C-alpha cells in the first residue's frame, strides 16, 4: 500500500479520522488564504476595493455550484468501489467525473463572463463597487474550470484514501497566489491592477495547479490513476454520476442564490457594513474549514464502510466526528466572541467597519459550532451518495429558515437582525439534519 494512502477499512475510527482530516484541514485552510490574502491587500486600498469581491463572491459561487456535484459524485462512487475492492471501476468513474466536470464548468465560465455586469448591477447600488465587482467576477469565472479540475482531482484522491497529495496541490497553489497577489494588486513588477490583480493572481494559481493535478493523476507514479481510454462517455456511468451530482449541484446553486440574496440585503446598509460582513465571513470560513475537512473525511470513511458492508463503523464515525468538531470549533469561536474587533482591525482600520465587525463576531460566533456539526453530519449523505436528502436540508436551512428570518428581522432590527437570523437558522439546521439521519436511508450504498 502507498505510504500516502490510509487503510480505512482496517484502522481505528479516531486514527483514520485524524489521518484523513489533518491534511484536508491544511488544504482547506490554505484555500481560505485565497480570500484572506485578497482581503488583506485590498483593505489597504480602501473599503470600496474590499467590498467588491465580497459582493461578487455569492454570484461566483452560484456558477461554481453548478459543477460541484461532480466532486461529490466522485467522492461517493470512488470511495464505495474502493471499499468493495473494485479498483478498476473506481478509476473508470473517476476519469468520467473529471471529463464531465471540465465540460460543464467551461459552460459555467462563459455564463459568468457574459452575465457579470448585469448581475452586479442588481447586487449593489454603489456604481464604484459595481464596476470593480464586475471585473473581479469575470476574471474569476474564467478560472472556474481550472478550479474544478483541482477540486474533482482532490475529491478522487481523498475517496481513495490519500489526503496528502491534495494537500500538496493546495500548498503549491496558495504559495503561488500569495506571492502574486501584492505584485499584481500594487504593480510591483506588473501593471498596477487593484481588484483585477487579485483575480488574475487567483486565475494563474488555479490554472497552474490544475495542470499539476492532471499530471499526477494521468501519470504512472501514483497508485491510483486516470486513464485516457476512459475519457469517452460511458453513458451508464454518466447517468449514475448525474443521479448523484445533479441534485447536489442544483441544491448548491440555489443555496448560493440564497447567499447572494442575503448579500444584497446586507449591501443596502452601506459599504462599511458590507466590508465588515466580508471580513467576518472570511474569518468564519477559516473556522468552518475545519468542519469541512472533517466532513470530507467522514464522506470518504462512510463511502468505504458502506461499500465494505460495515454500517456500524459508518455510524460510529459520525458520532465521534460530531463530538470532536463541536468541542474544537466551540473553543475557537469563544475567542472570536471576545476579540472580533481586533481581528477586524487586522484587515482594515476604518472605524465604522471595525465597529460593525465587532458586532458581527459577537453575534455570529455563537452559532458557528452548531453549523460545524451539521456540516460534519452532512458528510454521511455525501459519502453514501444520497444527495437528494442533502439538497433538501440545505434548501430548508437557507430558503425555509434563514432568508425569511433575514427579511423579517432586518426590517425591524437592521443589520443585527441579519446576524440573529444566522444564529437561529444554524441551530435549527442541525436539528433538521439529525431528523433526516434518523430515518437510516443514508446507510444504503449505491453500487
């Protein structure tokens, strides 16, 4: 067995969970550095430059989400075939996922470029922010196919049991992006590009790591490989990929639309609030990336355990992962509660933004541990491939709970109403997730 691959079926739950999670924690942390680096440098230019990517990102995520199902389908099918010791089928499914995601994400990139200006005019009334956000969205949209090659490749390798190689991909990508960001934003050796420079740095980094990841998977050095002979469509496999991936993609797209709607509500309170909200979300994303990493590990473990007919081990994995996540995330969020003002100051010193940032962290940090546990539990649906239930939960959390509360509470309580709505929706979403898990359908494998 490869030194990078973990023997999931024969290891202890805690040891496997740790072995799969820590490289993914590093990878996810490094991915959040994309946004954090942009925020740090753009904050030096001013609140308008900082607000532009904040306004654009929810819409960018809508387009990205249309392709995200391929990563989930790859994770579910590769892990279950691996658990059933069917390596050749796992490699066939993996290759089909990569080729399909490239086609779809290419179409998504074209849509993002064409619709950027019109959509940004809806997202914010500020003409300066509109112009910068449009440019940012167009460049980032061009980078989306490269990002999805990277994401799908990483999902495939994690599902096989190798979480270290995706970590190496992330390190390579982020180091390149961090190095390019100030050079292209401020014109140190390049034309001064400002917000467009931040987007260009991301585009170059994503394109480079996408080629790197394909080289690894189509090469002969890794134990798990993609094969050119599997690139042509196998319609029985494509149908299964779509059956798993399409509900998740549509659900993620509607979820992203929901966040875009919330962003439009926040933007009405002014540029200072929008900037503080952007800083807060970036920092919270660094905390929740831990639960995202554990959720990916859970998905891989659940998939392999179900493929190997080890349902009790899958259930044990869920319980232990949820408890560990709540304790760790809860401890970190207590620091955000007390030091949110100083965290905001790290990015921008504008006194209005700092004050709103303090308020954001005082409210929102309370609910993050509940969201983190929910995120971990959703790994059961990703690993088993039951993405319809996953989609229903995500839509209920946002469109059934959070958005109605945001509309009602922001009109009476202002921006604090938005923050309170986030608390309530995160707690209720965890309750809904536990209810869905209790019916046991997620324990049925799909291969």
